C-alpha cells in the first residue's frame, strides 16, 4: 500500500548507504590518513558506549530487545569517517505487526494509569536523558555527524519535550457546556487516540522522537516508533532509558529497517489510530494517502524552504548572526534552515560581505574535534544534491562568493558556501538544499520580498530582520508560514507550537497544542437529570 519499495526490495529492504558513503573521492583519498586517525577515536567512543549499555542494536517489542526475525542487520556508519559503528536489526512487516499488537495490549492499561503517575514516569525519563546527555550526544555525533556540542544541545532540546509533556499530562481538562435543555448535562471528555505509529528522520535523531512520544505517552497513547535506519542508535538508547524510567513494556516499541514494509504494516493496521511523521514531503504525501483506507489521524512535519528576509533597516550584525544560525545549524540539514536569503537592495552589498566573512570563520571537520561547527553531510547522495544545485545556479548566472565545492577533508564534507545573485528559477530557490549553501537573492520592495518568500509550496519557517515595528507586524502576517522568527534565527522551543502550512505539513508539535494531536474529543450527554 505504501510506496516506492522497489529500490529497497532489490537489496533486501534495507538501504546500504554505507556503500555510497565509502566511495572515495579525489579529495577523500588525499586525506585518508587524517580519516583513519579520527576513526580510531570514534571506535573507542563506540566501545565506551557499548560498555555503558546505551549502544543497543536490537529492536524493542513488548519490552524485550529482539533481533530481526530473519536475523538481517543494517550497518550504521559514522558519516565523518565511514566507520561502521554498529550492525542493527533490519526489521520489517512481521516485527512491526508484533510491535503494534504489544502497543495495542499496553494501551488498555497505560491509558488507565493516572495522569499523575504518567507524569512521574515521564519526568524520570527526562531526568535520565539529561543524566546521560554526554553519551547520548556522542551517539548522535557518531551516527549523524553533527558537532558534539550541537549534539548535546539536541539532547537538552529533545529532553525538554519529555519534561514539558510530563507537566502537561496533568492538564488534560475537559469541558462542561451549559445545557440547552434543563434536564441535560453536557460534558466533553478528552481521551487518548490509541496506538500511534511515529516515523522520524535522521537529522534530529532524538528530538524528532521526543516531540511525538512525549505527548503521546502523556495523553495515555502507546507508540510504535520507526527511526531512520541511518540513525537508529539514539532512538534505541532513548528507549532503553524509557524502560529504566518505568515506561511499561509495550507502551514504547522501536522497529527499524525496511521502511516501506514497516510503513505498510502501520498504515494497514486498524489498531493503529494515528500516524505522526517527520520527514520529506514526498514520503509524507504517500503516508497521508496510505492512511486514508483506515481513516487514521495524521500529523505531518515535512520539508521547508525558509526565507530569511533582510530589510534595509535591519541591524547588520543581528541579521548576519541570525541568518548564519538559521542557515548553518546541522550543516544546513534542518527543515527550518534558511533556504533562501532575501536581501534588500540598499543593504545587499554590505550584508553579502559581512555574511561571507562570518561564514568563512565556520570550522569544518569531524564533530568530535574541538572547535568544529560544521560536520559532514549525512551521505554521498546529499553532497551530490548540493553539487547539482550549485552547478545549476552558476550555469544560470549566480556567483560563488565563498566555497562552492567539496571540502578538502573529503568524505561527505562540503565547504560552507555563499552564492550571490540567485534568482527564482534556480533549483536552490525552489527546493530544499539541505546542505551548507546560502543563496542570496536581491529584492527591491517589501511587496517583492513577500511575493518571493511566499512563492513556494512549502510554508514551515521564515525569518525577518528589521527594526521597524509596523513592518514586523505587516510582514509576519503576510508570510504564509507556520513559524516566523523576527531578528532571531533559532526559534524552536518546547513551549511554542511547531509546524507548517501548505505542503510543509499538518498539525503542531510542542506546546499545549501538541497535546491535542494525541487526544480525541468525546461529547457525553446526560439526560433525565431532573429525576429525584
Ligand atoms: P525521509 O526520507 O522522508 O525519511 C523520513 C522517515 O521516513 C525515515 O524514518 C525513513 O526511513 C521513513 N520512510 C521513508 N520511506 C518510507 C515509506 N515508504 N514508508 C514509511 N516510512 C518511510 O526524510 P529524511 O531524508 O530522513 O529527512 C529529511 C526531511 O525531513 C527533509 O525534507 C526535512 O525538511 C524534513 N524534516 C522536517 C521536519 C519538520 O518538523 N517539519 C523536521 C526534520 C526534518 P529510512 O530512513 O529508514 O529509510
């Protein structure tokens, strides 16, 4: 029922990205010695993690760690070095069906646990995540590549959703509605949706899971989580800590491997009442269609094409700092990354110069190396996509102001890049770059900026830099986006609603609104209430 499984089927269901990641490029061959040095470091780190019990490689079903039923495994590798970090169970439909059955059974009891008790268990999970933030951060750097400091930051951010929803668990209030007839009493109850299938991407291996599992468990739902096969280790470690915190067997299950097969099993099961997905718009659309036959609730956090709009009246330093943060976090691999930097005529030259100067200071390298701010891209395909976008822009008249090629470190490292004179017809204006490339687009008027910014099917995050309060309101209201940052490039927080409009998604995560996604509303009408 789901989607393009053909490529995976040909290789037994699980992608083998290790092969493409390890294809040596000219540049990578020239630095092979340096890579070997780093890989020794990452080996000793993974050894330490194995000893700590946080390097799990089996799936979690009904509270038990299990291999894939056919014993298949996927190789998880470190994108900075190509090292194989672990062989992880490559699961499919059968394991997913068992995970669903265990979640369904656990729902009966978990949904009846008092909110206060669920809250305590979630709080313990939060505390364990924080207590292990260094090791979990190391796991993220190992399998995803982001710099260790940023990875530890993700643990704090990811854990904050568990803390927040541990508190919200106690605040799921219903309503009493004034009755229209004197012998009636009208009530509204909020009840957990049921079993939730949660499918998450590789770019935030913890936070994209906790944003879903936190509110799901808080509201009394149980979950089958499917992390990306590129970054399953963080998810498995987090699940281990959930068990230690007292989350009962079956309330959280983790399966990974053959994504289309797992997706199919989740979609076709009538026991799964909700699908929550973070990932690409293409896969999101397929899941939405696949959820139709069983009419499941669907939440989608999909791709973006964020504009960062710098007006003539902006503070130059604030605009440079904010756009730099919005663009280059996680080497440009976030859904809220500034994908297009729109700069007004009067400040364009000054901004371009100051921005390129700031970008030049970014340090590229293995995320475990002190001072590194830019890790590798996730795989070879990601680098090739960036190369294609840069070639396309240059062939249509854009100018490389900085970078514009693979980094001399080789592997999947790409130079932080600034491209000037980018136009709307270039690929990088139309699609997510998902890499460390900042395209500068010149505009004349506020109306032009709004028109260019909204000229996309995506509508997740947008940023504006201005010191004019009236413009702040006008532009914030006119932007067709779910999130707007004003004079700030990093705006996500567990207390505010996160989500997109147009083809960037449905529903919100985080905040009090994030809880509603896991709750059904039930109207209860009490009749014959005047009888004595
Ligand atoms: P992706 O290819 O769509 O994968 C996301 C998840 O879906 C992974 O777990 C993947 O599994 C799984 N998947 C792929 N095909 C599937 C299928 N047929 N059925 C069921 N599951 C399937 O996206 P990605 O490359 O990992 O992540 C990058 C994208 O996510 C970007 O577009 C980014 O903007 C978006 N994103 C959005 C947000 C947001 O909040 N809006 C946040 C972060 C990222 P495997 O990896 O195991 O194949």
